C-alpha cells in the first residue's frame, strides 16, 4: 500500500482552503443581504457587497483563478512520479502564499499582498516545471 505524497496532501489542503473561502464568501454575502435573498433564485443582479464581504468574495474568485493551475501542476508531477525539492517547496509556496494573500487581501493591505500572490504563482510554476527539468 502506497501512502499519499506530500504534494497530494498539500493539494488536499489547498482544496480545503478553497472550500473554506467559498463558505466564507457565501456567509458574508448572506449576512449582508439576509436569508430571504440567500434562499431566492437570485434572478435579479446581486446588490453590491460592503467592503469586507466584497473582499472576501473577490479573494475567493481570485483563488479560483489560480487553483486549477496548481491542481494540474500537482497531478502532472504525480503522474510523472516526480517528487523533489521543486515539487515540495513549490507546493509549500503555493499554499503559504495563498493563505497570506487571503489575510492581506481581506485586511485591505495593498502591494505586499501582490508579493504573496507571486510567491504562490511561482510555487505552482515550480511544481509544474519539476517533471520537465528532472531526470
């Protein structure tokens, strides 16, 4: 029996992190607009969110733009049987960068949050590159 790789464990953690952000975004919108709105078919355009719920929602949307690339990178490395420093540290950079980005984005801290977005992006790229640069 083969255990789960470190990279797949980080992918599972990143999936959980995404799910938690989805729940946070939904709950923030529900708290602002009420249960009647939450239970409605939402046929009319959603009213604008207040600053904090809006940040929570935009952060989640941003996460969903990067997560599929990270997932593909991990699965590609897994399929190739590549588990090395690039995949290990790249996975850590992705999840760590995204968690820091979330905290900074919701807090409204500009500029430095972009540094953490880049750390996460380069982490995903490192994982993706690993099968192509490893022997």
